[in-house]
């Protein structure tokens, strides 16, 4: 277990003086959290020269197509980006064609194209 790092942050996002979890839609709250994490990754890369490993675990599920594409464009700037999804067809085609695919089904992992 990792006990230190940005994933351990305890932050509250505020929109117009109200917690985002109470004021924003789930998609808006998720996008705000993703924007913070991607900004943090960029800051690490620029200031320290560290290229972080990004793990987006079903992070795009509540975003519309345009926002999914924007998040992936930023995330793919890093050499190690892992995206998990229950619905690979919801990902933009340009991302699907550029990615390495692993499929987990019935406890077995296989490499290949999106089915």
C-alpha cells in the first residue's frame, strides 16, 4: 500500500461557495476532480521532470464524448497512462486505434482489439 502521494489528498472542491458534490452534477464533479489530477500531473512533469503514471479507473464513464476526448488528449501526453472502462466503445476512435488493449473476462487477461 502506498501511504504518500497525490492519491492520498483530502480536498473539497467548492463551486460558488458550495461543495461541488452537493452543487454539481456527477459528471461536473468528476470532470473537476480529473482536471485537478491532470493539472497536478502536469505540474510534476514541468517542475520536477517526473513523468507520472496515470491510472484512470472508469474515470470517463459520466462524461460526454467531447469531454472524454479532452481528458484523454491531456492524459495521453504521459508515457504511462492506463485507462480502464466497462464500455470501450464509449472511448473516442482516435484513442482506441492508438492504445494497447487488454481485456479481462472471467478472470483471464488477453491482449488484442476491442471486441
